[in-house]
């Protein structure tokens, strides 16, 4: 069948192929240009943002793609200079790492770009033969970062005689966040008062003797400091006072001297206190009425004098609105003596971490008596490090009777994670359902599955509920 008469412009040569021939040629020329260098028109800031998402070794390889990518690493807004990760199988390539880091941090003058974040992890970089050169490189890198206006600095130094904080660290006047992880750094820390814009400070593996005035100078000059974290530090005496804007204080897994002391005062903005690991010998806390969240994840001490120490600490900081307690802290409330006099009336959100033992769940019952105004309760069960304990000596014996007289008149929401079918687990669920008169929701994440979970669910649903509006929900995972 002939179709020429259906295309009026065919005779004039205005066909579809001829009309779009020029467009196809333009497309092929553009494709050839894109195949040559698709990022030719991208500015340096975009290329630097791309390579900043890569590991340092991959970012170095990306710089050799083409001539256009050579300055991409120097334009990156954040750099992660991790020597062990860059050369995990070739730790002797320190010279190559130093050259690449210098090119990234200190480019030629026409190619200066602002630097927001810098992480320096130099584990294994301070070799015995390369240590002097490594110290010079560290000082030069921090000076270059200061010239580019770095605001977030994370510095990890290994244990070495020459791994010393250089004076160029204090030249980074624009720092707002500083992390110093110093492996057994025995030298005194330099005063950080020149970093007046600092708002977040994290010190890890640092020796803090009680005779220096490091924190006094820090709080008096760094008035914008809002968060302080001390992690795995060896502390003699910790005196924290005069920080008007400090909102968060975290003391995690620190070691203490035998006669150690922690003093906290004159912090009107303090809202969060996290205290985990070992405890100091004495605590002096004043004006802690502004606390909203307190986490006491302290471990069982080696000496018996820490029991009264915790009993003195809880009335000082435990009257926060949100309270998180470790298994050892919860066990203290079940001991006879003065623990029944401890009142935590302001606590409305209570989180308990208990160990998976036959008597572990019922240890919460005496604690609820001390927290009569709790509205939200969270119970999380963790595996016990020892076998089921037998009551002997100083061990505490729990029984179902200890749940009598528990007052939870304001309890509205309960979440229980990894509760098992043991006697104490079922008795705790029964106790809460029986006494919570305004309970709205109870969410249970059982530690079993299949048929055992179905049997556990049927037993729980048969319990008596004091609240008619209580809804019991079962979740498969946390």
C-alpha cells in the first residue's frame, strides 16, 4: 500500500528523519563532550563535597581521575584523615600519607576553601623513627586547618613520647566542637581558654589530676560551652562550677583515685547528667533542680562503701523528670535500711535495666514505691553475666510479697522489652496490671517466639486489670 499521499510535506523533503537530523547531531556532540569529562562544568565546591563523602584513600584515588579532579580534595568541606584505615596493610607508608594529608589541608594560595570538619586519627603514625617528623606534620596540619577556619575538630593521638598537643591547636579560634582522644596522655592539658567559641568538648583517655585549674579556666573563658563529655579518663578530683550555659554532662567509664571527689555547682542550665561506669568516693552536688534527664548506669563497685555513696547521690540528682537506672542501682532499693526513705517524687519517666535472673524483674517493685508519680515506665532485660544467684550473705532475696503496697496511681504507659516467662517476669506484669488504675497502654516485647510466645501471651491476657481502658500490645522486636 502506498502512503505518500498521507504525508503532505514528503514531496518537499520535510520528512521526520530530515527534521530531526540536526537534533541528533547536537545530541551526539554533547554526548562526546560528556564522555570526555562529565564534571567539567561543576564548581570546585561540588567536587569537594563529593570526595568528602569518601574514605581518605578513595578520595586520593578520585583526585587522579582527570585534571579537573586534582583540586577536589583540597576543596572538601570535611576531611577524615585516618591513617590506620587508609593503610591497614601497609603501616610503613607514613611518608605517602603525610604528603597526601599536606596536599589536602594546605593547598596553594589560589585554591583555599573553607574547612568545617577535620578528623585526625594517627594511631601507628608516630613510629620510633618517624615520630619527630610526625610531630612536625601534626603541628603544620593544625595550623593549616586554623587558617581555613575549621569549626569541628576530632583528634586521636596514640601513646607516644612525641605525640604531644602542638601550640597550633590553640590557633583554631573558630572551633565550636572539639574531641581529644589521647591514649594515656600523661602531660597536663593546655588551657583551652582561647577557644572562646567552643560549645562542645569531649575528652577521652586523659589524665585529669585534682590539683590543676583546667576546668576553672575553661568555664571562665569558654562561656558558650553547652556539652561536656569525659570518657575513660583517670580522675583524681573533678570540680565543675561556674558554667552558666552547660546543658549536658557525661561522665562515662572513668577510673578514680581512692579518695576521689566530684563537685557540681553553679550550673543553672544543666538539663542532662549521664554517669556510667565506676563511681567516685564522694559527690557534692548543689542546685541540681534544673535537671530533666539523669542516667545512672554505674557498675557494682569493688568496695562496700559505695552503697552509702549512691544513697547520698540519688537524692541530689535523682529527682529529675526522667531517670535511667542500671541493674546495680535498682538492687539497692531492695536492701533493708535507709533506702525506703529515699523519695524521688519528681520522676515521671523511669527506665530500668535489669539482668535476666529469676529474681531480677521483681527488684523494680521497691523502686516504684520511691517513685510514686511515674507516668511512663520502661523495663529492659539484659543477659546476666553470672548464673542464677542464691541468697547467702549480703545477697538480696526477692519474693512476690515485696510487691505488696506498691503505688503506681499515675502510671499510664509501660514498655517491657525481652521479658521472659520466668516467675518474676510474670509476677511483675501481674503486679503492674493489678495496681495501675489509669494505665492506657502496655507494650510487651517477649524474649521468646513461636509457641512459647503464644502461651506467654495467653497467660498475660488472663491477668486482672485495674484499668478498664488498658490495652496490652505484643511486639515481635524492639
